[in-house]
C-alpha cells in the first residue's frame, strides 16, 4: 500500500517523465585503449560536468564544443552504472510499452560492449532479460508473462535470422493483423530463464560469424538486432497485452575515406549510410509530428516501426572514443545524437516550457528530501 506522500511523489515523477518525452539519449565514452596510449594519443573529452549530462570536446586543439544529453558516462562508469539508468525504460515493456534501445557510433567505440558486453562484464541485453525475469516473478500473483526472443542481422538491406537452421530462406517484413510488424518464418525462441537466454544469445553470436572471414569487420557493417516479445495476461481482469522490445547494436557510423570505397565496400557503405540516416529522418519526422514518417526507407526503420513513435519509448546510446585521432567522428556522432535528442524539444513538446519542467523538478526534489529527512 502506498501512502499519500508516495502517491504525490510518483505523480510528480510521472509528470517530469512526461514533460521530458519518450526519447532519451545517453552518451558513453570508452577509455583510451592500450594501443592509443602507446601511440601517445590524448583524450579530447572533458567530463567536468558529466554529472549534469554535459560534456565538452576539444576540436582543433583549442575550441571546445559543448553537448548535453540525458546522461553522460565517463570511461570509469561500468556496466552496472549504465544499466541502472536504462532499467526503468526496458522494464516498461512489462507494462505494455514498446521499447527500442540502440547503440550508435563509430566502430571501436563500445557499441557491442554496451549491448552485449563480455562474459565477465555483461551488457544491456543480458541484464535486460535478467531484470524481466526478476520482475515477472515478483508479479506472478497478478500476471503471467510469456517471453520470446528472436535474433537477426541486417546486412546490405537483407535480413538474416541468426537462430534459423536453414539459412537460405528469404525474409520479408509483413504487417500482422494485430498491428505488429513481423517476419513470417522467423524463429521465436521461448525463454523461461536466464540460462536459456544465454544459450540463445550465444547461438546468435556464433551464427553471425558463419560465412564471414573477418567477424569483426562483418559485424561493424551490419546491424545486430535482438527482438523480445512479451505477452502478458492479467490474472485478475483477464486482459492480454503484447509488447515488443528491440535491442540494437548498429553498424559503425564512420564515413569511409573516398579512396577506400569501391565495389562491394561501396555498396555496403551506401546501405549503412542509408539506414542510419533513415533512422535519423524517422526520429526527426516524429519530432516534427510529420504526417508522413518515412519508416519504409530502410529495413532497419521498417523493422523498428512498432517501437519508434506513438507512445513507445526510445533510448539511444551514443558511443564515442576519447582519442584525439577520432575527434571528427566523435563530433559527427554527437551532432547526430543531438538531432535525435531534439525530439523532445520539438514544436509540440515545447508547449511544456522549460520553466514548467524546472518547477516540477524542484517540487519533486523537495518532496524527496522531505521524505528522506523523515526516514
Ligand atoms: P564497437 O562495437 O562499437 O565496434 P566494441 O564494443 O567492440 O566497439 O569495443 C571496442 C573495444 O573497446 C573492445 O575491446 C571493448 O572491450 C573495449 N571497450 C569498449 N567500451 C569499453 C568500456 N566502457 N570500458 C572498457 N572497455 C571498453
Ligand atoms: Mg561491435
């Protein structure tokens, strides 16, 4: 049972969330690598105001460009810190929201580290499922949940099912009668515990390596997409809901030097550019409340359609390198991310002006402090 004060705090918290919109951008910077240290690379990123979601990037050695996001992680922040902030968003899939989380950035900046992580240092994908199981257990008296997982890859505008045993099947996106986009024939693995999830994720990773002679290169040029379908039944009312969570490790956003790009590499580069800019276009069309949202311009946005826009929630990790050698890619990623984040400041959202938001925040903080001093 909640007391009156908690209800009031909850309400304020929701108002703040509402005013902030459904899109969050978190910026994560990896540490300088050993190779970079040996080569004498310096960090150009300043984290003095990271606590306030701000970071500065030194370009041309002297001018500092400032950026603001919903969170900024320094190279010292670990997987637990990052997941703690992402958790409320992923968990909302159990309340019937569609959610999309994606990692964007140049190759080598930690997209895979953030999403997949390593066995000793697991990332968002694994932690998300772990949390979904934990909460569904907590709620077992009121809800039954059924969770299933699909793992796919989009490479050169072609979808590959990484859990399929037969790989030659041509996969197309269809709109289902219940409104969800789906891919007929795709494997949906039912998972009941975290061990099964781990097995499925491993299976997906090893399938990704099949047929490519350089796994790292291949994965930097394809989008790796984990789709989690949650079917919930309310045991008291009998209501059933279905919601979808996408966890996406995007292809590297780096521009290739013009001289490098020929033949197959040119086609790859064009497809990557096309899908990443389509993603930017969709989000900015949503921001501007355009009557036409160009979901169909790439396989990536078409697949994500149910989880971008409407009342669905989106979280973008913009991953950056601290190194002076990467500064131009870093600036370009941060600019893209700023455009994405601009959604909540779009013309419609602006109706809730920043003063109002600030007032709500202050009230919420005061309510929190009051309750703390009572404890
Ligand atoms: P991407 O997927 O963007 O190409 P990776 O996730 O493969 O990049 O990361 C590149 C390298 O940097 C990997 O060796 C990874 O372990 C390391 N790395 C990335 N982010 C971090 C971090 N926050 N802390 C420690 N190491 C990191
Ligand atoms: Mg990667």
